[in-house]
C-alpha cells in the first residue's frame, strides 16, 4: 500500500489521508529508491513520450500513468556550466535553468505529477509561479481550477494567470492563513500547495536530473532559492533516495538562499536552531520567495543540517546585481528570486566554503521574461536614423 511518512517522527499515513503529520510537520511519499538505476538514454528515432522530461523517473513517482499533453513536457531542463559568472578562485558553476519548463518555472514539475494523480478540480494558494502553473495545467486537461491570490497581487500577474480561465479569487484578509484554511476545510478541491506530497514528489526530479548529468560522480553542492521549503524538501528527498539506491558516490551538500529582508530559515540556521520561527518580513524584490512563515521551513533546515550545507541571506544589492550579471554575462533571464542562488555561491566562495575544485549546481527556479522590467534605461537604447545604422553598428566593434 502506498504510504506517506513524516521525515521527523516517522509516523506513516495512507496516501491521500493527510498532508501533514499529527506532530505538525509535512508528509512526503514513503519511497526509498531501492532498486533504482539510471534509465537508459532516449536515443532512437525521435522523442518517446516523457522520456526526455521528468517522466524518465516514472518508477519513483506516485503518478498512475505517464500523462500526455502539457504535463508530459515538464522537466528535462538544461544544465550547463557558466564560466562567465564564476567567481575568481571559486567553484565551477553549473546552471539548472528551470525557466524552460512549460510555464516558465520549476512549479510545473510538482503540478504535472499532481495532475497525473488527481481527478477532478484542483486549486492552489499562490500569487505567482505556482498559480500560473496550476491554471495552465488545469486548462490543458479541461479541469476546474481555484486560484487564491493575495489582495495586493499586481494586475500584471493576474493577467498572466487569468488567460488560462481559472476561477481566480483575490482574497481580502490574512493571506498567510489560507494555506491552513485549505487543509482544515473540506472544499471539494484538491489543493496542490507549495509542500503538498504530490508536489514535492514532482519537484524532487530536478535533483535526479542534476545528479544523472554528473553520474557516476555527483556535484559537490546544490544551491537553490527557498521560500516555503517545498523545493528544498524535494531536493533532499531525491538525494536520500539516490543514496539508498547506491547510485551516488557522494551526497551533495544542500545550500539554501533567501533574501535578507525575509530570511526566517537563514536566521534559524545562524542561531543553530532546528525549528524555524516566523519573522516580520520587509518588502523585497524577491517577491516569489518572500515567505515569512514557511510551512516546510523545519524540513528545509533539516535538509541543510543532514547534508552539512548552509543557508545564506542575500542583500537586495547583491541580488539585483546578480540578476543583471546572469542576463548580461550568462545570457539567462531570471527573477531576482532566482538570482539569490548564484549570489549565494559568490558569497560562499568568498569565505572559502567553495573552492576551484568544487562543482556547484545552482537551480534557477524561474524565468525573468515573465516579470521583466517595465522601463528601459536610457543608456540601453540609442535612437538612430536609418541612414546612420551602418556607422552605429560599426561603432560597437571599433
């Protein structure tokens, strides 16, 4: 029988019975990875359905069948080394670009697995990438979707979500309590929230892909942004499973990055605590990870402790500078919420946590093209007459 288990106390539950343990901690699927081996390369005469996506790891996923349509395209994102942004005397930096997922973020991994398992209407509490992902995947399957967003969600974000025609609710009141509301009440809708067991099961595949790319070795570290702690939980779950399967020569250290203006997990790490306390967060450009009371914060912190990793608070200045650096020097457009990952690599290299012999995989969780600047700096655009184009172009190489 398929079961859910608490990482903390070990209590188990039948799948679908609960999302959180009686002890208060989140549950995940009780999969161990025993018997798993790296799948054969796709090859052959064309793409086989799901073989070049997260579904290549179907044996360790709780979905009943490999889906068709949009969900079949989730995962399988690029991983490449980016020497142009590597810090001096720092590690080899490999970028995992999750912005190439169908709706432009890592959220599609969890949504795809959830939608392949769930029948009927779905929902989520989100005003960003997760809302867009659930709305799009529901539209692809002709499902009803209930999307609960905060009252102050910008119209530009609402427009992106609304194009998929979900039931979109702008909620007045304490938005932070909506997560618990969807767990405490029978709403007739399956909510794929940030750390739902099905979502974590899908999101763990990013670490499977990273480790397979390095096989038979493994990266020395995986660095990623953290908000609710669901993605960090998925990465840790994957490493536990791969270690149990005996396919890792060493276990990568997990490092998490937060915006300094809202960094409850980083504060708990600095204090040496095992529990994360809510903070009074401040406004930050890293809106997608601005989570003052992360529901899986304790589990994310446990992931860091178990792998001898760390948690870094990134200043606004460093985050924005890194956003620009990734675009100008690596050709990758990301949200500031993603740029905290490589900014954290830079800070860790500066204190010799990473050295030139290390391979570090940084997960860039979402595309910046969805949330681009609304204004263009004057120095970025030159007005020229058509007759002056030849001279203007020659100027850039002279």
